[in-house]
C-alpha cells in the first residue's frame, strides 16, 4: 500500500479567539457538566477555570508551568460544557488550541509522545500492522489469557489498563474484506461514500462490516475509498494542527464523486464535520455539509421493524451528542425498533474513554467511568448501545463482576432489524 503524500509538520497552532475568552461571564453553568471538575473539584480543571487560564495567558498575566499544562491536558474534550454554556463558549476547543500554542513549553516526555504519536497515528497501516502483531503474538498464542489469569500485569498499571480494554482483535480488516464499491441490495436508491475510521476498520471490523451491509440493505451503493487516512482528531488533540490540516485535505479529495459521506465512528464524524473550522475555506465547508453520522443518515430511512433484545439502553458518545449535535436520531431509532428501550440517566455524560485519555489520565478516566457504570446499573439493561469505538472499548472493558450487559454499536441493532424486514414474506405470497 502506498503512503499518501503527507509531510510531518510540528508547528504550533493559532492562539484562541480573544473575544470568546472575554465572553465568559463566569456563571458556572458549565461546572456540573464537566467530568474533570467532578473528579478533582479543582476550579483549574473546570471549563470556567480553563477559559480564565487561557485569558490570563493571552493577556500575559500567566506563563506556562507544569500546573497550567496539567489543567489544560486533563480536559477530555468531551464538549459537554459547550452544550450548556449560555454564551456559546467552547472551553474544550480552547484547551486544545492553547495546548497547540504551548508545544515548546511542554515537558520532554510529552513532546516525545507528540512527535511519535502524531505521525504514527497518521496512517491506518501503522495501526493495522501493530494490531495484527498483537493479535498473533499476544492473543493467538494464549499469552494474554495466561497473563490475565495469573494477574501478572497488575504491577504494571498502564499495561494492565491497556490489556483490560483490549478486546479480541479480528483477523481481517474491513479494507481486506469488502471491495471498494459494495453494491446496493435490491433497487438502488443512491450512492454514498463511507469514511472508514482506523479503530472501526481494525478492532471493530465486524461492526463496520455490518454498518456497511445495513446501508446496502437500505438500497445504497457504498463507496469505501481505499486511501483514506486517519480523520486527524488525534493529531489535533496532540496540537499537530498543520499535520491535521494536511490529512483533512487528503481525505476530502477522495469523496469528490459522492453527495453524502457516512461514518459509523462518532469521533471521526466530529473531526470530518470540523474540517470547515480547521481549514477555513469554502471547499471544506461544502465537504462538512455532506458528512452524516450512521444514525443521522439511517433514522429517516429506516422501515418499521421490531427486535426483542430485552431491556436496552443508549449511551450517547460525546462526539456525537455534544460535538455533532446528533442527539435525537439514535434514541428515535432504538425506541422505534426495540420495545425494551429504557432511558439511561445522564446518557450524554462522558464514559471516560476520550481518545487516549483513559491511558494518559487513569484517575479521572476511572472516576468518570464509575459514574457511567452506576447509571447503567440503575437501568439494569441486557444491552447497552452506543456509536463510537472508544465508548465501546470503555463500556466493554469497564464491566465489573456482576455486570452482565452486552455492549453493541447501533449499526448492529439496525442491521439485525433490517434482516427481520427482509425475512418478512411478501404480502399475498
Ligand atoms: S464557559 Fe460558559 S457556562 Fe462556563 S462559566 Fe463561562 S459563560 Fe458560564
Ligand atoms: S470539554 Fe469536557 S472535560 Fe473539557 S472543559 Fe468541557 S466539560 Fe470539561
């Protein structure tokens, strides 16, 4: 596979908009929504605190320090504060932008992480190869089973955490299973592009195959461009703004011949819809307007069906609910398809996964996960549905003894419902 022509740049991003910093009225509406504030009860780790820190930096009243960097890096970028702020402030995005501007002040270890992770996460080939080796030498040999059973990873905190959240890796990626164009089932209603996220292509290949099959069962021919690279979300989060822009431009031109671009990864969808702000040009704006999340695309097209999955509930991924504003469609779909649907308290609150956050900030991640688990237990579901790879990993790996629920992507529910629709005998037949 030929790598796309992407240079690795490591320049700082632009400073945050000063007007936005001034617009904060310090009302505190955002504090109860913020997971890092709930875990630490520190004003510096709240949306309001981060806005004030960014303002002090901008006005020269503050210089970079380890405490300041910690306050900025512990933001999960969950965007929950944006959904409640009466003044339209984006503290999560501000934290990311300020981080980008402070690259040179970062501790050596974090700069090394940025220099390695930025480029390594750029191309799906790296992830595919790494996961393929993990599958072969760690999972297939039985080493994972052995280490888990004997509890040998427990003394190595980060490794034990990674192992806990690592599911069985499928043998084949979506790219190697499906052709570039998957034909519609039955009468063709249209042609759509599918953006293949890195984790969905690999760890959740079985899920994404079902997402694509479901779209074809709805009558759509699905084009899966082979040369897509990562959406750029991890690079943006690491402050690699120039690299993220190059990746965005590369991805955009691969979807020129389709009107709609669908993805089943909430984080990728948020990044793709963010290309307009990232690139600030009309082509990116037009591209952004064509992107839809899987549930957003399917909800208005889904035929009536009933699935008996028992008690089922929905956890909303932050990057779908807060970042994309896709709030009603997943719940509407599930309520229509599943008679056992139950609302999850605080369904829009982060689960603590947040990209690599679960590995980098385990205490806050665990606190956030614990609150999510308490809410799920209060509903006592058989199935928890979500729509993002990070949430799937967190909710699967986070289960404790006695937590018997299954975790599913919404496309698996939709695909099973469409199978039922297709099984129905023709009227009068
Ligand atoms: S960020 Fe928004 S919600 Fe939070 S204190 Fe400022 S104005 Fe209020
Ligand atoms: S994005 Fe999430 S973690 Fe960051 S400040 Fe807002 S609510 Fe807190």
